[in-house]
C-alpha cells in the first residue's frame, strides 16, 4: 500500500540521531529523544488559494528536512513508521 499525501501535506521518514555525543559518550536508547530530522518520502501537490490557483510545495521527495519536536502524526505504511505533517510544520531543508 502506498500513501500519497493530499494538498500541502508531506510524508516524512525520521532519520535516527547519532549514537555518540561529540565527546564520545554513548547515548542509551532510554535517553534518546525522537529525532527532529527526516527525509521527505512523498509530498502532496500543494495548497490552493481561494481563487483555486495552486501554491506549489517548497519541499520535494528526497529533501532532508528539520521539523518541530511535536509535529506530525505517526502512521505505519508497509510496516514502516512514518510521520505525516503539513508543509508549514517543516522548519527548513538541510543541505
């Protein structure tokens, strides 16, 4: 089953954070926070103005993005946990 987000929503696969700190300490799973970075897996076509004109998305499939800690709704697609969120929940594109 594939999931195609509608309107201005995006489907994001979280990117796991580093296992070690910069100083070399290993972070146990119980102390890790959910990552706030991810890869756009799928994107809708964009929002529409009141006139019906399409507002194109600023992100596309494959973009590595940063999003808010509490952004999105967790969904399971083909056994994989993903997030679906509005494009406005994306804080920026990482290069």
